[in-house]
C-alpha cells in the first residue's frame, strides 16, 4: 500500500431552515472546498436537513482555549445590568 | 456491543481522594453531567479508552455494510433495493461521524484504518456471520440494528461531547433501519408462503445468539467496565442491556409467529423478565480471535477496497493541489496587473 497524504479535515456548517443561522453539524475529509460541499450534502443533508452549506478547513479555525474560560467569561457575570431584569420598574409602567 | 471487546486499564476505579487534583476535577465534572470537549483536560487513560471504543464502533459501522451490501443487487423488488441502499449508505455516514469523533482525540482516520486492517483493532463479532438468504436482511435490521439501538440510545448521554453528538445523529437515523428489517420479516413470516416462513425462522435461528453476543461478555466476566461506567463512556452493564433486548424482542417474534431458538426461554413472574439461555461464550471468543465464518473475507474486502481506492484519493488530492496553485497564480496576476 502506498502512503497517501490524508485529505484535509473540513468543518461543516448547515442552515437548517430559512431565517436560521448556520450551525456546526460535524466534519469530514475532502481534497478541496468544492468536494467538501458535495460530501457534506451526501453526509449531512440526506433527510432535508439543510438549505445552505458552509465548509471551513479545520486548520483555519482559531478557538478559545478552555483555560481562558475564566478571563473570557467571568467579567460578564458581575455585569448583571446587561440583563433587562436588573431594572425594576413600577407596575404602572406596563409591559416593557 | 459495537465496542464489545474493550479492555480498559484493569486497575480498580480510583477514589476521588486518591486522584490528582486535575483528575479529581475532571471526575467531578463528569459526575455533574458536564460534557468533556476535545481541548479540555482529560486523563490519558480516558483518551486512550475512548479512541479504542469509538474506533471499534466506527469500524463496526463500515464493516457492517458488507453483509448487507451483498444483497443490494439481489433485493427482491426495486423498493426493497432502494430501502437497503439507503440503510447501507446511512451506515457509511455513521462510520464517518464516529471516525471524526475519534479524530478529535488526536488519532487520524488513516491510522484507525491501518489498525483495523492489520488486526490491532476489532469490530463487532456480529459481522463475521454470513447473510445467506434475503430473510437475513430482515433479521439483521430487526435484531442487529435493534441491539445496536439499545446500546446507542443511552450513549447519547455519554461524557465525551463529540461522541455524544455523533450518537444523537446516529440514533435519529437508526430507527428506520430496524423498522425496514421488521417490515421484511412481516412480509416473509406473516404474509409469506411456507418457504418464506421457513426462511424467516431460519434467519432468526442463525442470528439470535450472535445478536445476544453483541452486548459483550457477561457482567461477571467483564471486570473492566467499572472504570468506563465511572467515566460515563459506558452507561449500562452488558447483562442489563441484553436482558432489555430479550424482553423487547420476544413479543415481536411472537407477533411474527416465529419461535426463539431457546428451550429455556420463559417469562419469570418474580423478576418480570424473561429467563433465557446465554450465548456460547467460547464461540464469541473464537469469532473475536478471528476464527468466525467470515472474518477473513470481511477483512480482505476492506483491505482491497482501501487499496483499490488509493489512486482515487491520490488523484483527487493532486488535482485539488494543482487547482489551488493555479488559483493563486491567477490572483497574483490580477494583483500585479
Ligand atoms: Fe449504524
Ligand atoms: Fe443501522
């Protein structure tokens, strides 16, 4: 058996319905973007699961690292005023 | 089950007090029901066990295509042929989802194939039995996919995120597999002529015990599963799932007018379960060791498909690289005018 270079990995994003955003559904191997879209169609939309497909080469994705969890998300926990319920309004004001 | 020959570390499960701080935090996350994601900390043994388990599962999906692929061109009607083709295509997809899940743990798909082909990794024993008649397509869908579903449904809650998500997709697709199998059984066992009924019974006779084996060795002989349960990469014990399978399948066989090939099968009022005869475990060991009726054939078919496809994989990669270079050149030309 000859040593073949493995096809790159692609991450697949699919818009399930009109009006929704694309959502990550999984990954697959393909030699290029065009093929990745065709394979994604075969693998991830065989039952009408999509109206649009994005493919991104996995190596092109930058991700936050788990150890950043604290520094990234903790600052927002003490900013409760970003939520509507922070503001107590009198009943007379009605629904707001 | 699809990963029925997993031998974990063999060490007893460590108590929280004995763990390193990192491992304790990891175990506590699992105990809280949190999902572990690829970049999160995980003990090396957890990673290794998962690669073996997900790998075996993936291999089972794609080797599992072979006994059924055998009948695609021999299906009795165009409709049955389309049904079977769709099912076998689904199984290829299941293999793909699972290989991708394993890849997030730092092993490549080619490495996994390599280990399947050189015998270092296993696939489920069930696919080493031959499919001799069309009724076997009914029995496989009904019993084999039925047993697989029983194992896969709880695995949707497994602790490793990518594995759990691939299980969700697989379970969604799987129920049609069992139903199309049962549909074939109805056509043959209930609506068929005497010969067809005989074929249906024969298929059940041959697939019953191999299906029971799918759940893996008896709990008393699988001492290694405690760690997997603690890690939530195994959700139920082998015997528990096997009992559930028997309890659900017996009434279905009765509906079909078929008899389970077990003289000791009897409803037990006290336990509210069926008592049944377990499979012959020496046969199970033998099949796993490579001596089942179809082991050689299945592996040879896999290896041949992989080798025969090499020029396609190479050619498409070379073409993609050439196109990428051409596109870059064209871009450069545009930019420099
Ligand atoms: Fe499957
Ligand atoms: Fe299936």
